[in-house]
């Protein structure tokens, strides 16, 4: 029994969801279809990449992941199937895979299709390719193997002496802000020094890392390294992004102080 996941920028009540699921079940009655999310912001491949990057590896090896985000088939962004980390991914080569993986995928195939319904590739191309893989077809039989994909490079934190400058890369449903600053980088640069996490301005700062959210009083700012080992800033029982008007790419600075500094 194969597992096929769906990640799209549709909404759950769009007919697209039902059409794609129906197409898959008609061809692969034994397939298990799992919705990762249909709540991606329209055309937001960075958000989709973040969610998939941090969720796909919790599924069994061999799982097939359909990505329907900014996926209209074109010469610039062809439909592709890739194999990476013993998982299969089907989507448009629009830069999303460069944001998902640190290493080049093992296999990249430009999917061959004679279907004219190119404005809805999830139905006309992706679902068929997923079912072919679910039935045991070799990924190389789906089309033409290509050497590389269109790339988008993730924004990385900058380091300047005792300062890390990062940015918000994801806002969750609690309106907490997840940054691109890892715990490894924090402790490597900080070396157990005192610090301030500065949020937009020097007036919004945090000077400790929590292990749990409720270590801080309700309504107060807090910082924590989450399950992804990324720095997350929040308000206990509050919505920091709404209160401080934080958005994707908002700058977050961490300033470390030598023990001799006041």
C-alpha cells in the first residue's frame, strides 16, 4: 500500500482537492492519501518548502509527495519528479526543491506528458505520475532525466563579531515567529556569553532562552529553541507577530556581550 501526500496552496473546500483525490483513488484504489496542508499562502513556495522540509522525513521511506504550489507547467518551470532521501516528490521546478534540500536530489526527471490540461497539472500530470510510482514504475520511466533544477538559495544568518543577524522564515498558527538561527549557531557564536535578542528595535528584547513556553509569565516575550532546533520567539499565551507587526523576513538580531561588558 502506497502513501501519497498533498501539499497545495488551494483551500480544503476547493474542487481541486476532490478532483485530484478522485483521480488518484480511481487509478490506485489501495493508496492512502494524506493532506499535509492546503493552507499554503498563494504561490508561496518558501512556506511550502519549510513545511515539507520539516515534515516529509516523518513519513515512511518510499512515500510520494505531490506539491501543488505555483505549479503551472511551463518551459521555464517544467513538471518534475525527483527522488531524495528515499522519498519521491512531484511538483514544478520553480525553485522549491532548492529550498527543501541541502544536497542535490539523487534523481531528477522532467515528466513527459501529452495532456493538454497544463493549467491544472496536479490533475493532469502529477496524479498520474504519483500513481505510476505507487504501482512500482521506475522514476526514470516517467520522462527525461535532467542534471539540475532551478535554484532558490535560502537566506542564511549573517555573523559579525558578537552579533548574529537572522530573519523570520515561518509564522505558525499561534503567530509565533520561527527564525533561521539554529541552536548550533547560537551556541557556537555565543560561547556562553550574556546576550540580548533584539526584535525590530532595542526596545523589544529577550535575554534568556526558555526550555518551555510557560517558564515566562503570561503576556511576556520569550525565546525558545523548538523541535527543529531553530530559534522561535513568542509571547506566552499571546500572538507576537500580530502585536509587534512581524512578518516573513523581519530581521532578528542577537547581540552577545563579553563578561567584562556592562
